[in-house]
């Protein structure tokens, strides 16, 4: 009996070590994405742009492109900030940015920490990246060629979650469009564990949350767009998702929409998987994005100025 108990304890100890090590490995894998090369450059679109370096709160240098629209005499143009997804970079949405620029906007595309040409070695999956977006906004607000009252945000996937969280507590953002965002990091992580790694989330999630807290000195619970999405109102919100998304379940966007307040819009794209929302019907996508920002950013009335 004693030998049996001893053997059982050893097996349990080894199993616990394996689960702990594997939890750390999975967290490391997902928070240290490979740096993808720039897909496209602003030169390919012959866009008038400026390379801008700016620091975030942790002192990391981030890089962005400010693509300038054609200014009409002394009138400042509205500006849209683009926030990319995990493992991506600022070049992913240069085509959409060009479309907006050709219709009277400036576009600011930047690399989050540990992505593209920005500094940093790890991505906190939204915890500190909210500060990256705030730093980008601070950088733009200081410029005398930017209208501080007409700045919108476009975010995709992780960038969409970051945009929602940033907009919920920064009223300088006039409107936010979020495509394929998760609603809660902890639930999204559990979904990823069970769906992609085929692991029991009830076993691995407590350890993954613990390792996350130790590594990033913060809780996964703080990365939860659904807890704050209602605070975006009375500024406008548009949510987009693909009905065949296998990475972030469509229910995440539906949950966000249910918690959001007016004015809000929801657009589901039936055939789209993750990352395909913009490509399934490229022209319609561009026009709907333009229409949203025209209504809530470009045509923003003087009596709806943002609070400082």
C-alpha cells in the first residue's frame, strides 16, 4: 500500500510538472509571435507618408506610418488609426488605409510592441498594448497637422480588442470599428486550448493564468473588452465578424454587440473565416468602413467634441 501511494504521488508530481511546463510553453508560444516581414509598402501605393517613431509608457520605441491625405486649404483632415492583429504588422491594412486616404482622411498605421519594426520581445495579448495605442494617439494629438477632434480607430482581431478597450476609457477617440475581436482573453484562451491544442482547458487554464500573471505582472481578467464596451457610447461602434471564424468564435462579437450601447452597428459576413472578412467582398468591405467613418468621424459635428 505504501509503495502504491508513493508511486501515485510521484506520478502526480511528474504530471503536474509536465502540465506546468507545457502551460508555460503554450503561453510563451502565443506571446512571442514571429516578426512577419512587411507585406506591402507605402511606396508601392505612391502614398505621401511620414515615418514616425514614438515611445510607449514602458519606453519601447514603436514605429508608424502617417499616410497623409490631400489637405483642403487650411482644413485639417480626420485621421484613422489602424491596429493590427497578433503576429501581423502595420502593412496588412495599407490598401484599406489608401482607400480612406483617397476619400479625405489621414491614416496612421503602426506596429504594436514585439511586432514589425517596433521594439519589444513579447506581446501581452492586450494588457499593455492598450498603452501602445494610447501612445500612438498621444503622438498624433501633438501634431499641428492632425484634427484632434476627428480621430477614429480601426482594429482587427487582437487589434480590435485593443481598440475596444482603449476607446472605452479614452474619449479622444471619436468612433471605433472592431473586426473579429475576442470578448474576453481568458475565455478565448480556454477556447484555443480546447479547439486547437485539444487540451482540457479546466486543467491548463488555471496554470496558464498563473504563469501569465507572473510573466506580465497583471491578470488576464484585465483583458476583457466585454466588461467595458458599453462605455464607448455615445461614441459610435461598428463590429464585424465572419460566421465561419474558427479562431475567434462568432459568439464573441455577438456578446460584445449585446453589451454595447447605441449608436452601434453589427455586420456578419457568412462565408468568412478569420482574416477573410476583408477579402470575401473587398469592395463592399471598403465602402462600409468608409461609410461608417464618414458618418461618425468625418462628419462629426462641433457640438459632439470629445472630452480632453
